[in-house]
């Protein structure tokens, strides 16, 4: 590998990504003769690549569109931005959980001092058990903050391999245990047939009147009717949802006026934060490329992911 | 020291504190003949202590009232609950800051999906510099969570001695630097003549349109008029305040209707959380007492604190 790799950045100027290339010791170059390409656009914008290009960095975590367009080849290494945006989503999930347990949604709506004080029951994450159902990249990125806040993390992963920093990790087959064992539950699992309506009346009842449910995964994981009912009865501490079913949540839906609910409109990974996260990934990978190290997020073109 | 100290708990039953004594290996006992007393009441309720009592645990962090009532003596060790409640306040401060940067106050008030999405500008703590002005017990307790969230902490203490985990610590005489250098500022300093109206128009202008101000100290540290003006002009990202000036914040005050403000009614250390924190301190100190170790929060009766 060249010590100072020539990296083409496109489409357009993308000063932030050019800066990231330079911070990593690379040289921003024309496409012709480039060693690598950092591409912030889609598969149809990407020009034909000269043979000199040994590596292409793509901008998104999911790259189904690149496969569908037939733009990935075996002539060079392709990397996706998988995991680059996990920390932004994890931060949002921690923010939602903390806002819930500290009564901030109620306070935010108050227009008088005493109402806020009396209406917002507060608990704490310190000493609490927080379950993360689906502790992949996003769930794992939550663990340092949760443990720093004094919570014990009960992680659930497909196979139950230990999640670093978690007090315990369960396999997905034991997900049913978390509703009794955890004080609060964060949903970070993919939307699959197995996770559809994973959270219904029974699970919410087990979580109980002080428990908060946070969903930053997909709305389909929660039975919305059961949730509305549990909240209205005070049977659940509250629900902080970045994703809903239906989504967008229609005007007049009971969750909009439910004091125990906090809704954010699918903004856990906002576009405002994505460019910074992509620049950080570009810097990391250009540094690795220059040093001849393994890149982060290498696509397996044969496997299709 | 006795291996199984006899500890009197009062006034009343206080099952939570009795449990804490037992978890630490102590025995809950009558006052007569007790080795130690855990007292959850005030100075006037405390009965006369038999000579067998070598140590008294008091329930509050500040103990001016105990000195004023003349109840502290040099016959035995007295411990206050100093620091026991710092973590609860620190958690609230982190919750307020995260809620601010992730736009949760705006979302909490939204009644329609698109309004929440468009009206809540979001930033991130990752890579941000967060100043803690007055990094005493509460400020220090914030550092692990802030660093776990990827922020760099710029601490300010009276003398500038390094705060563990902070990227840099400044002495109080250099407080003026933080408004330019930090992305967000948390006020955790005591209310003194030096900190009165520490934050005015100039400081808010330097913090800028993406900066959040969090106050969990005392309302007097902030010039409320200057804050209202900066928020109305969009010159400040936002303000999350657990304390206000005046306090309580009167009905109809402009901060109640300011979209960039999030007010909690002086609940960073809510009574709901205090019993748990006191029980944890009792458990720790009974364990230390039984082991003959130094206790946490020993009062210097001669010095008066």
C-alpha cells in the first residue's frame, strides 16, 4: 500500500470528507490514477472505476441498492459504512431512556412549576437493570453510557454470546425472561417475523408501572394497541419511541396526548449527524488503508452483504 | 471494632435502612448498648446517646442544622451523607443535556409527526466539548457518563486541580475561557458572590446558536433576562434548567413558552431517590465500620463541616 494514498472523493466537493482523507494522511486526487475512492453518492452516480482503484468506501450502512444495481465487483475491496451510525442511534436511545426515568417529557409540557413537580414520577438508572433486546452494533454502543450511569445491562443477542460490558447476555430464545427481570427495556432488534409484536400486553404487564420501554428499532416490534392500553391504565412507567406502528404516527393518535409517552419522529440517526459519522469512518479507513491494515466494514460480494 | 456491629436505626422503622445495615453485616439493635446509630431524622429528634455509641450516621449532605442545634460532640465519630446524592443530581444533569442536544423537549411538545421532525435541531455529545463549571462532587459524578457518550470534559474547579476523566481542568479564575471553548456548559458551582450572574449576555453569545446551557446549581448563577433574550433571538441552542431565578418560575414567565427551554422544577435530587442513596451510603459505612476502615463523610466537628 502507498504511504500517502491518492484518494478520490465524490460526488461533488464534500469538503468534510476531503478533510478526513487528509487527516488520515491521504492525498485528495483525481479519479484517474487514484488508489481509492470515497463515494458519498448512490450506485448510479459512480463513474466507471480505473484499474488503479483498489478500494471504494460507500456512504451507507445498508448496501442492498449497490448489489441491486450490480455495481460491486471482485476486482477491488468495497467497504460499507456499517456501524458508523450506531453511536448516534445509541445516544438517542440513552437520551430517551434518561428522559423517561427522570420525568422530562412531563416537565417539557408543563407550564407551571408545581405541575411539573407533582406530575413527573422519577426513578433512576443507577442500580437499575436495563435490558437491550437485540444487542448488535447499536445496542452494544449503548453499554458504556448505561454502565457509566450505574445501570446493569441485560443483553439479548441471537446466540447469547457475551456482550462486552453487559452483566449478562441471553440468547434470543430466552427473550421472554427480560420482562420480569429488567427495570427498563430498550428494543434494538431487527424487524423480522420473530420480532413482530414481540411486545404485547403480557410483556408490558411484566415490565410494570415503573418500567420504561424504549424503541429505536422498528415500530412493528410493539403491539401499539396493547401499549396504548397499558399506558392509559398506568400499568407501564412509560414509553419513549423513535419508531411507531403506524409510522408516521397519525395526528390525533392517543400516543400524542399520553403523558407517559415520548415520541420522536424517527430521528435517532438524523441526517445532520450522518456526515460527521461518515467523515470519522473515512478517516479511520484511509488511515488503515495507508498502513496496510484490515479495513472496517468490508463487503462480502459473494455473500451479498 | 465488633465484627457484627449493633446498629440502632431511627426514628421509626425505616425498613430500607435496617436492610442496608443487615446487608453490610450489621445487626439492627436497640439504642441501649448500640455500637452505632443510623439516624434518618433531624437533630431535635435524636435521643441522648449512650456511651456505647461510637459512630452516628446523619441523613443529609449539609449539616448546618446539626451544628446550630449543638448536637455534635467529640465523644464519637459523626458522618454526614455528603456526596451520597451527587450521582442523582449528576444523572439529571446528563439527562437534561442529552434531552437538549437531541431535541427531546421540542419532540415532547409536538402533537404531529412532521412538526417534531422539522422543529428539533439535533446535535450530538460525541466529539463535543462539555464544560462543567464547578466540578465538585456532582460535576465529577457526571464525567464517566459524558466521556462514555464520547464527549470531552472541560472541568472548572476552584484551584484547577485535575478532575479524573476530564480532558482538561481550569482554575476558577479562567472560567471566562469556557464560553468560547465549550460546545455546551453545565453549571454545578455553588451560589456565591463570585458566581452571581456568572452567565450573562456576553457568555451566552460566546456559547452560540448550537450551545446548550444546563443549570443544576442555583438560579442566581444565570442572568435570566439575558437568557430569555438570547433564546428568543436564537442566539443560544437552548437552556435546560432545574433551578431558576426567580424560583419557583412564575406562571406566564417567557421561559415556560420558549421552545428552546426545558424546565424541571428543582427535582434533580428528588425525595423519591434520596432513600435509596442514603441506604447505599449506610450499607457502605456499616461495612467499613465493621471492618475498622475509615468512614465516608466524617464530620470535622472543630472545623464546623
